[in-house]
C-alpha cells in the first residue's frame, strides 16, 4: 500500500478576525489555484490515491476537494476526526488498514505539525518530526499492514520543488 500524506494548502492568516473559529478558516483563492497546479504536477508523476481522507477542518476539506477534482478517477473523499489537529495515529492506522482490501493507495490530508509527526512515526522515528511546508506531500510505502515503523519514505515534495 502507498499512503500519501499532505499538509493543507495555503489558507488565510491564523488569527484573522474574519475567521474567529480557526476550524472555519478557508484556503485563499491563490492557495487554491496554486495547489491545483501542485496536484496536476503530482498526477503527471503517477500520484493516484484511490481514496482521500481529510480532517473536517475547512482548509483541509478544500485541499482534499482539489485533490479529488484533479484526479481522473475522482476518488471518494471522507472526513475523519482522527485527522483534526492533534491527529490520532492509532485511529488513522485502523481506518487505513480497513481500506487495504479495496484500495492500494490512500491519502490523508491534515495539519502541521501533525503530518510531520505522523510521517516520522510511520518511517521509524517515533518522537521525530519532518517539516512539511504548506501543500507538501509525502509518499510512504508499506509492504504489510500500515503500522508505526513499517513504512518506507518513497518521496516528499513541496510546491516549490514542483515549480509551483
């Protein structure tokens, strides 16, 4: 199985008085357009998650929608509370393992610093952290059940690396 982990794209500023509830803070128009270009570049390189799980927070939901819209096969998108800030790795792994019978590739869309901690744990660095810029995406391969330390980091890219 391939697990893609993505940090949400560019949103409005944290603390903006227009969004007193941070869970409602959306992506900017520029952030949406730039991330659509990121997805296009990833698809050209073989990115093809078969199901996309997202935090229910608005900026993550919008990021996941851009992923789904940018893929030719239009995968399902599901919201998981386990991807809210302070992500629940055990819950995410249970959900992901349950997808393994039907899907060979899964995507998670979440928040920093969680995505960096989740990725580090999955590749054998518990307590570690990997920096994810906004809209960065990692691909982790599992040869058996997805579990902490069992993943192999295939790649991690940023928008800047893709020329976006």
